[in-house]
């Protein structure tokens, strides 16, 4: 009989799970005392590693003063103000503003709504179409589900949101054709800098710059979904900076708190902000969430960003990537994997066959990676040691032999 807890992305009738009870550094333990090297940073997010007292204490201290309160006008709180300022300072939109929420899915749906309303407020209510990419993952709320480029995740929910057009993930010419065909209906293009959950696909050379040019040509906003790439994963604070592209809107989540509290948001460029800020008296931004700007979650974000600054974690991503890619290159040279791809501290080994059975062997050996179709993904905490990286590669090699 399954427990009362209905798990996400899991067989509903499944009864047996690994019951995790503790974490420290890059390791987690189950209730039987088994340890697992976490080579996925849980789910692409635990940049600072597990069990960091600095973040835990900051959350506890905040809750002793003010555990929670809404941020609808006229209320705010110091933690929400501080984390918003820290986020924009690190982003490629330093004169922008931050809308706060609790998950990447909420952030994506908010960004899609804001893009449409931005055009409406500028006198273009017909601009509602969003261009999306195959393999893209944009959460599981209705807008993000529609925008996903992973077909099985869109199926079984009935009719989704209208006015979305999907193009091949690596074909800039296809994007250009689709945008030209819907020129006056375009609201936005949404893209991850590096596609994560769809298989770890870095963009082709010049692809993101091409999307930026197309958006400028056709009057569309460029939304970069930085939920996975953001906060040091690519070696810069955001993937936009790594690839040298400036978006109009950015979404973030995951790494902003290293997962210690649920915090997410949308960064709006100055150009987007000015349209909303210049509306006549009485205009309201009629979207938001009960827990937007939750002080305990924001305190976790402040502490995490300070820790990442202090320890130089974004810069470590490049070293982690060099070590992982060297290991994967050795596996490819030995004929154990068909290929590999990634950047910074997010990589995938391409097996050329279903990866679930190999992942099961790796997990049994005490290492956590993620199976995605024919690939195995790795996205470790940014504190991972060379010895721990080598263990991930060696365990993968053993499972593949």
C-alpha cells in the first residue's frame, strides 16, 4: 500500500522509496545508514552542499523575528528587499527589478504573463504568441507545461494554453521562419541558456545571440529561463553572462538558496519595468503569491549568496567541468559512452541506449546521477572535491562495463 505522500514524477502505486534522513557536504544518508554521493545537487540546485550551518542559522534567526508575512502593498520586509538587491546586482540586468515567488514553475508562468501584459500596456494586445524550443523544460504549471519541449510532459492534461509555437532546439533558421510568419503576434521567445532537464544540451555557437537578434527584429521579448543555469552553475552567476546574451526577462529558482528554502523569481529589465512603472494611478500588477517575498526563504537566499561569494563557488564551476569532462572523455575513449556534453558544472554522458538500468547500478553503488532518456546527467554541488568527482566517474565506468 503506498503511503499518504503522492510523489512527483513517480509511479503512483510505487511503495518503496529510499528514505533520506541526513545530508552533509556532497553526501546524503538513508534511514538504513547507507550513504550516497550526490552528483545531482539533489535536483540541479544544491550549489553550497548539504548541512551548511550558515544558511540554516540565518533561516532560524529570521523566523525568530518574523516567520512570515505577505508582501502585497503596503507591506515588505528587510530580507525580501536585501535578496532582491543582491540578485539584480549579480545579474546582467543590474538596473532591473525582481518579482519573488516560490518555484521555477511559478516564475515561468509569471514571466509569460508579464510578457503578454507588457505588450498589451504598450498598445499591442494581439502580441500573445511565445516561441519555445524542443527539449526545453519550463516547469509544470499550465503555462510552463505548454511551453515545454518535452512532449510526454505535455500529454494527458487536456487542452493547454493557446498561442505557443515550438521550434527545433538547435535550428536558428527554423526560429527565424516561425517568427517571421507570426511577426505581429509575437510576445516572447523563451529559452534556457543550456537546456537541462531535456538532456543537458548547450546551445550551438551563436544560437542565443541569434535569438536575441530575432527578438529585436520582430519586437518580441527574450525570456531566459535560468532556473538550472543560474547562480554559478555555468561558471558565471547566470548563463546569460556565460553566453554573452542580455535578455529582457529572466527566471530563477533552485540555486538562489541552494534549495534550503523554496525561493524563485523573475528579473525584469529596466525597459520592461518602465512600462509597468509608468502606468496611471490605480494600476496594479495583478499577479503574485501568498508566499512571495517570504522572509525565511529570502533570508536563506541572502545567506546562500553571501556564502557563494565568500567561497568563490561560481568560479569553481569551470574547474569542476574540466574534471568531469576529462573523466567522460576517458570513458568515451574506452568505448563505454557514445559521447558527452555540457558546460561549467552540468554535464551528461550519452549512452546511445536507455540509461535507467545503468543509473540503477550506479545508485546501488552509492552515487546519485539522473537518467534522461539515453543520457546520464551530472550536476554536483559546487563544493564537490576532485576525489568525489573521480568517484562519480569510476562508479559510472564500473556500471557500464
